[in-house]
C-alpha cells in the first residue's frame, strides 16, 4: 500500500504515506483543520443553557462524494460546549432524528437522571432537558450517544462533541489558551467509506468481536488537514473518539513534548515524553513547542499490539496502519513563552488508605459470543433491569478490574474521576497519575482504581460501567450501579 488507501479511485490522504512525507514535506494545497465552533451557551434562570439538536445531515469528507451523517447542531459531530467549574448548566436536547438517541456527558459527576445513559432515551421529536452542576476541574470532556445497543453506530455516524470545562486554577497558568488558535481540540476517529462516499458500519462477526475500525482517519471530521498554529507553543487536547481503535500519537520528527493533563484534569507537573497512547474515550492534553520554526506532522499509529496477547491475531496486528493526523505549520510568535510552569495544579497522589470496600470486575469475551451470546462483566451481560452494584455516596472504594480475555479493554466508569493505583501490583506510571475516567486493562492484567462517588440519585436510577470499545458496550460488556445516600 504505497500510495495511500485507494477507495473507488480516490486516494485518502489520511493514511500515512512515507514517500509523500519524505519528498514534498509541503502541505500547500491541503485544507485547514476544522475547529468545532465554541458554544458558550446563554445565561438563563441561574444556569448556563445549551440548546442542542440531534439532526441528520450530509457531509463531504471526500471531494465530490456526499456522506449521510448525523450530528449535533451540525451535519457531523457537534460544537465544543464551554462551561465553568461550580456553575449550573441546563441542556435542551431536541431529537430531530428518526430514531431514539441519547446524549451522555462523559466524565462528569452528575445525578443519574442527567447522565444521558441508556435509561434516558430521547424519542424522535422529543426534547430532554437535564440540569446539573459542574463539579469537575478544568479539562476536556466529551458528549456522545449512549443509546442502548446503538452507541456504536450512532457515534460512528457523528453523535459526539467536545466539552471544555474551565476552572480558575488551570486558567491562570501560563499555558496557551486561545481556542482554535493555540489551544485546539483534536477529535480522532477512524472511518471507512463506500464507493458512493457513505460511511460503512458493518455488523460482521469480526467487527462485533474486535470493534469497528476504519482505514481513514478523521480529525474533527476532516481528512488530511493542515493547521497553521497561531503561536509557537501549542496546546493540543486530544480525544480518541473512535469506536475501537487505539492510537499511539507522536510527531514525525520524533520531537518530545509535554503531557500536561489526562481525562479529567491537569497533572500536578508536566511530563516530558515523545508519545502518548490513547484508547477509545481517553483524552490527553499536550504542549508542543514549535520554536524551531519547522513544520511537523502529528502521527497516529495503530496501537493494536497493546490490545492483543499471543497467537495469530497479534501477528496480523503487527501490520497496524499509521496515519498522518495533522500537518502543523508553525505560526508567528505572538508572545514570548517562558519555560513551562514547573508545577501545574494541586493533585495529591492517590491514597487508598481510607477505602472501605473492594469490588472486583472480570471482563470477558466468552466464546459463546460467537453464537449470539454477549460480552460479560463478572460472567453477566448488560441487563437494563438488573442493578449489579450498590455503592455508598462519599466513600472510597477500590475497584479491581481483571481482564480474562485476549484483548485490551478501556474500562470506563460513569459519575466519577478516579485514580489508577496499580497494574498487576506495580504502581501506576506517571502518565496515569492524573484524573481518569477510562483505564486500559490489558489481556490477563489486573488494574486497581480508587473511586469515590459524590453524586447520587434518590430514585434507584443506575449509572454505567463498561468497556468503551463501543461494539463491546453494545454487545453487553456493561454493568449498572446505583449510588445511595
Ligand atoms: Cu463515554 Cu458510558 O460512556
Ligand atoms: Cu461516560
Ligand atoms: Cu472491550
């Protein structure tokens, strides 16, 4: 595959192409990166109000091909919602699709009735108006469909968007912070296109098992885009919004950069590295310096090897694709940046000494799945009528997640930012010491996390924990818990 992926005679530039990179290096005729519009909402009745509409649309990902998609206030994906720690928000979500859908606020502590999970479907033509208080720290969160058994196809076709939460502690740091100029969300999603331009979401057995991946990388809904940086120090907020693909992100010249934040907030101190790995739904905030004035490419390599153990599948996966996620051209130095702040925010290391209880979750893909059975957690597939766990509000618990399958699973828990304690008894790495709402559990691995729930609901409405490979979630690798006073 020397010249990029050929789909019906169209070369998709999203796929990594060594020859082109080496020869031209130039990016002159490429289209600019899409920046999702920033939606600040409006103040009304003591809350910040957002009006969102789930709608059908037509997108042009590939020139002169039209792609039916769905989005939020737009044809594909949605605006970046801007919120502030401590305030109350109210959402008005109109479903103008012809199927039920939900919007889940991923990463937030909130009442279960506002969660937007499978218990809050919005029927076509109806409006859902949850309200909740922003208890999170400054970070990038996201929202996406969580429709029961339909999250995979609905997110794949476009029902997702980013959320910026701002707080004082992180805003006052000397970090790039101008939205779309030197503070840029990058939503990474792999997709496959048919010959007419349509998105291909195939429910084959292989896709059900491995999750749906595509041969083309979209960044903010565009293929092969260029970003002209507005400053010579860039803050990138990376979101793996893919259904199933894991990425290893790095720069084409191998330059190092700083990881400054994880899913739910900034780290206590910046961490120098040359790559980050993001599983589906994970986020990372990085700072990259462009002071050398050189153009550079952000590369996204398939990180499937971290997903497998042994056997034929692992060998096949060694041919993992590499994508050019983004061509970055340095901008003019608008301001002179000093060294990165040494300390970022107050974040003590996790302390499990007050944990009152331990729970165990075993993730598995039993072979019966092939004959229509589901994926399981603790031997059971998701059942909307069954509450699997009941926890007490305001208490620390240790959750031990064990992967009994041959494939890595990104385990996500609603209504909490948790801390990673250890993997198979080894302390969490520095890159995982931040606030997290998704943690990768590799085959045969045992990961312990520290959770504490601050929000609950008085009706026995549950929250979810699940694998964030959306096809696994849809196939039942999900459970329900309530938080009681
Ligand atoms: Cu991002 Cu339960 O989901
Ligand atoms: Cu979530
Ligand atoms: Cu999974």
